[in-house]
C-alpha cells in the first residue's frame, strides 16, 4: 500500500478521537452527499419510469406506425399487401378515426371514435387484450369504451348511449359491449372503438367514409424511425407515414428536458454538501502541519502530499456516495414494489408513481458525485502541498 493511502485512512480514522469537531464536519459531509445522491437516484428512477410507462401505454393503445393519405385510403387491400412486404413489419390493419359527439341523458362529450377490423385489430394494438368488462369483438352497432368514460356516467356492459353522426347528424343509439383500461387517463376517457362499417356510417354522409389509415405493428417498436423511412420510399405519394414517436414527440421531449433539469438541480445538493469536504480537509491540514513538515523532511514530494489529502477527501466523498446509492436503490425498490404513492390520473396521465432505475442513470449519479468530490479536494490538497518543511516544523 502506498503511504498516501495508509496515512489518509489513518488521519480519517483518528478524527473522532483527536479532532471531534472535524469529525462532525466530515460526518455532515458524508450525510449531505448521501442525501443528494439518494434524491438524484429516486428522481431519475421516477422520471425514467414515467418515460417507460407512457411508452408502454401509448404503444399498447396505438399502432407503431400509421400510414395515411389525404382524403382517406381507397385501395386498402393493395396498400396493406405492399406494407407487409417491408422487412420488420409484423402486422397491419385498417382503421378509421374521427372526432364525434356522444350523448347520455342531457350530457354530451367529444370523443375520438376509432373504427377497426375486429379480427385484425388484436394483431396491431393491445386494446382487445385490455378489456376489463365485456368481450371482443364488438358486434354491429356496438361501442367499446374506456373505464374513465364508463365511470363518468356510471355505464356498464349492455347499457345504451347515443353517438351523433350519419348523413343527417342525428343521434344513433349504440350498445356498450366492452370496457377497457389502459391506465392512461386520456385514452380511458376519450377513446372509443367500434367496427369499421359502423364508423364509416357515422363519419360518412351519403356514402360510407373511407378508412383514414392503416395501423402497422413492428417486430421491434424502437426501429420505428428506420422502417418509417423505408415505407415512405416504397409507398410514395400520396401516402405519408407517422410513427408513435412522432405522434407523441412533444410529450417525450418535455420529459427528457425535465429529467435533465432535475439532474442538474439535484446535483447542486451534492455540490453544496461537498463544500464541507473543503472545510474538513483545511482543518486537517492545519492540525497536521507538523506531520506534513516531517513527511517532506524525510523525502515526501509535493505531489505525494497533494495526493494524500486528495485521497482523504475522495474517501469522504466515496463514503457518502456509497451510502446514498444504497438509500436511493432501496427507496426505488420500495416504491416499485408497494406503489404506495398514488397520483391523480387526470393530471399526470397515469394513476401511480412508476419507477425504472436504469444502469446508465446510476452510473451517471455515482460518477458526478465522485467528480465533484475530487474537484473540491484540489484547493485544500494544493494548500497542503505548498507548506515548506522548515515553517511547518516550527508551527505551534
């Protein structure tokens, strides 16, 4: 073991006995760094959890890619065959999406009505698998609604509701045949499903409306931008392709920026705590002035003395980082397992606090804490290295 490591551990180990005040400051440094690191890990875990949870719910309720054309798609079968020829595509199904008004009693609500092919829809989205009540597929004139929508009016499977549409825009009675729950408030409140032919009648005038798009499911949702570009080239005009990332780009960009800002803000907690390391090391330098003089007199270099106090400061930072990492990982595990923090779903999109701690986030927090600990050690170790042996030995 190099003498710098040996003396650094000896100095820190003897603080409580020889210098109780410096020992208290060192403990405050460790606890401050630990709290900062733990807070960083929990916040990053929650932010990553929000990202992952939203992605899962968005992908579950929507296709990975949506092929559309201005005015609707006329030759659905031919376009679908061409789409399925592209490598990486697992399934495709037509859909018709339109904004409409539903009525129950004296109340009305604007919703997104999605007409689907009942047999192909389970291959493209997970909505049929998310039914909590009723059964799939819906029959002619049936409507599948979200759990928040049903809760709003106390609806159950078999109840009737009116949908405004058709050639004359009159209310059309429809039966609730299923209720799904995605866990995302907007979908559970405003998304409704029916058979394609029913949606064509509601959205059309004298003639049935055309499908507005073809939903596409990929073997790997992460490859959406790559396959999106291939489809654009193969289909050409007048078709355009939108990915699930494009449809929610503002939301994910906001979450990414928020995660970065929270990391920067909470890193300041670690920085403030690390300033106590400066006080600890400077007080150690003052109390060990004679020892430093003796070390230099017997041949220790300025670099060796500098390394000695840098190591002492890093050990304090390492202790705080290790303690904070343990606390942060434990809190994340508890939040993930017991989910004891509930959220208002109409504000936060989801009804619970999700946690997903990624290895890159843990590594970033640990490296940031150790880097800050190293930086704050530079000045005290520089002061110690500049002490001249003769003056140090005369120090009273």
